[in-house]
C-alpha cells in the first residue's frame, strides 16, 4: 500500500499545507522547485510572503476556511521572490479532520520557462475571437437558406412530414442563436466608463429575473446602503448580473430555490500585478445560490468558452461575464460546495479625479 507521505511527495503540481495562522506547515518537492527554495527554509513562514499571487486571494482564502469550502481561481500570475511569475490555476480546499488547515495547490500553465507575455496572449485570444466571429457570420447565411427552404416545403406537406420540417427550422434557429452568442465576443465594445449606482443595476436585473427566467426563485437582497458609486459601463454590468442570475436560476434543481444578492465594501481588497503595481477593488457583489454546486469536471474551467455543466448549455454566458469584468479591470471568482455557490465580482469605485 502506498503511504500518504509517498503520495504527497509524488504530486506533480506544487502543493502547500497551510496552518490556521496562514503559515506554511508543509510543502512537496514540486513546491520546492516552483519556489526555487528548500522546504526547510520555507516552513513556518507566512504563505503570502513566499507566494505572490496576482489577485486579492487572501480574503477569498479566509472565506474558504471560514465556510469550510473549496476555492478555484484560473489563469492568474503566481510567483515568488526567487522566480518570475507563471500563469497558474489556484485551488484551495480544507483539510478533512484538521480544522483551520488548508491545502493550496498550483497548476502552472507553463511548467518550463516564463509565462507568455500578457499582450501576446491577448492578441492570440483576439485572433481566435475574430476567426470565430467570421465563421459564425458565414455559417448563418446558409442556415437562413435552409430555414427558408424548410418553411416553403412545409406549406404542402402532411402533418406527419410537417414535424420533420418543423424540426429542421427549430434546430437551425437554435444554431443561429448559438452563433449570435459567439459573435457577441467580437461585437462587444469597450466599456463606456461612467459613475454607476450598482444597486440600480442590481434592482433592474432582479426585476427582469423575477418576471422571467427566475420566476420560480426566491431572490433575497442583502445590500450595503452606503456603497459608493462604481466606475464602469452600466449596460455591460447589467448584462453581467443578468447572466449570473440566469446561471444561478438554471443551476437550482428544486422549484423553490433561493438566490441571495449581496453587496459590501472591502477596503483591503486589492489586485496585485506581476510588475508590482496594484489596483484597489473595494466594491463587492456576490450572487449566491443554494443549488448542487459546480460539477467537479468543470470547476477549473468554468469561465472558459463552451464549458457548461448543463446538457443544453452553450458555455458562453460565464465566458462573456469574465470578459466584461476583465475589460472593467475587475476580478471575478467562484467558490462552490453542494448547497452554496458564490460568484463574486470585485470592482473599482469612481476615481478621485472624476469626482470633481
């Protein structure tokens, strides 16, 4: 039988055991290689002094410990004082039967060499989006012809054959709807930044939800009335919140699920960048549902295009949400356990120079 110590040492990704005081209690050999430091020299040191993560991870880490839940964050820069940052997925989970202890695991996208420069990655993504947009446009043209032909044929068919043409029309329309969502990535303009009252945006989204896709849900508002104005595009923020509410409504299996919309101010919430600069993101929005939680197979990729936990899902809603939040220089994260899934948006307030 393989011992736990052998399994720990054999893990191919950097893994850290964090004690209740946020100090490194243990680390495997892959973690030593990642930090370019020996286990002996690191044990007992505060984890955030040894690992530099380009995201406000400390607060989310503390909440995961408090709620005894897991946390997954994708594609962020992680480095240390002894190495250049790499783009990684970060996973955090509580240690069973050891209250307060947490397991922190890193999944580097590039195990050898430095991370691809951000502007190069962004250019590649834009090229892929451009190609998808072009293909979507070209595919929609013949689909329109197929739909029209099927509708003409149906005019002289029996009821039995009409079902077949009706199926053709319905499937063509479904594909067109999917292609239109793909085109949104290319057509979405840059945010038109203005002061935004987030509670107005949330109220508009809530009213749309209760009159439509979320009519079966109980939506609870837990707002901080003193929340200052955000700096963003109100229409795009509305699209983000609607997508998250729709996602939560569809995730809840029961007919009487609950969604909580929570806002609060967290002054210490700061996005750290690999170049040492930072940006304060104090305005917090949480969309919380009591559904079954994210499937384990997609937790690491939930914001990637075409990744969906539903049979008929397109996997584009959360990808679009992630893109809009990124364009707003904000941050989005998710933590999920059965019975509680939390999508959290962190946004900036109106810049001081824009207030005068």
